[in-house]
């Protein structure tokens, strides 16, 4: 059976209630069940990247007096905690997973080794790519773009709080329009809030399309992974 390999990125905040902190196990379990249902049809290989903003963001904490590089390391460690929560929930619904970390944490996760990651995917395991890029001053959006290109994913799914990419902030501007399709150049030139510019550039250079969709609507993660055309496609 032909296999479609994809990477799903969600922010750390996606794992807790709106405006909350930490991890809500119910949300993580729902996510795991959606991934499990999408996988059950066969033909799909899934890599996950989760942010760390539900615990720490380097830039934010730097404004409060902790140096940026330390803050970024704390943020990267937060992504490892989130990855472990996802792993536990996925394993709980019968999915074999591996957490691969860009930072060495040998007691809790394997190191990210490119060929090993590919082998896990080929064997049908869900890989959860933790620890960001392993470098400060980057984001987990950039991590997602980088890893998606490295593993040869055909789509980067970016799960967000809103339905897709809008011409303006849909919360404050009732005139804001949802785009169905955008080019990478549109995103960069109009400074649309899809992902940071580093992530967009990487996707553009490597012709990796991004589907931005809302994970607030029940079942949307499963729908997106199944190839349903939701939200905004950036290509
Ligand atoms: N981070 C980093 N390098 C990376 C990825 C992440 O330093 O390659 C740090 C950075 O401080 C960031 C934090 O980890 O603020 C959490 O990641 P991010 O803000 O992307 O999480 P999200 O907003 O998606 O939850």
C-alpha cells in the first residue's frame, strides 16, 4: 500500500484549556484518539511536533530577567514534557510511538537521528520530534518545517486556534476574510501570521505545502490527516 508521510504541528497551548497552563490529559487523549482513527485506515505515516508555550517561551521569560538562551533551553525542555504526554496518550490507545529529541535526554527519549527516524516511520510508528531544533532563537514552527523537509513529508499540517489564515485578525476585525489558498510569497509579503518567516522560507525553498486548520472544531485533526481540504492551503 502506498504510504503518505505527513507532519502535524501543534502549539503547546493546544494541550491545555484556552489561556491555561500545563497539560490537560483529556485534550491530549482526544488528540491521540483522532490520530489513532486517522491511522486505522492505513497508508499514513505520521510525525508530530509540539510546541512548549503552555509552559515557557524563551522570548517572554527573557523579558522577565532570565537570559534568552536559558529561556529558550527551558522552552525546548517544555516541548519534551509535552511530547511525553502525547506519547503516553498515543500508547494508551494502542499506537506504537517513539520520542526523538534534539536535546540529549537519554533516560526519557531517543536522540533525533535522521535515519533512525525514517526507519521508525517505515515501521508504522508515530514519531514525536521533541526538543525543538536543539538551538536557541528558533521556534517549534521552524522545527516542524525543518523536520518535515528532513523526513520527506508531503504535507505540513499546522493545527491552530482559528479556521485558517485570515486577511486580518478575525477576533478584532469582522471584515477579516479567510483565505482558501495562498502562495508562500503572499504569506511573506503580506506578513500573514501562518508561521514565522524562517519556517515559511524553509517550506517555500523545499516546495512543502502547509495546511493551516483549526483544531478547536471536534474531529478536525482526524479530518486533516485523512486528507480533507480544510482551512488554508499555503503552497
Ligand atoms: N525553542 C527554541 N528552539 C527551538 C524550538 C523552541 O529555543 O528550536 C524554545 C523557544 O524559547 C520557544 C519555546 O522553545 O519559545 C517553545 O516553543 P514555541 O514558542 O515554538 O512553542 P508554541 O508556541 O508552538 O507552543
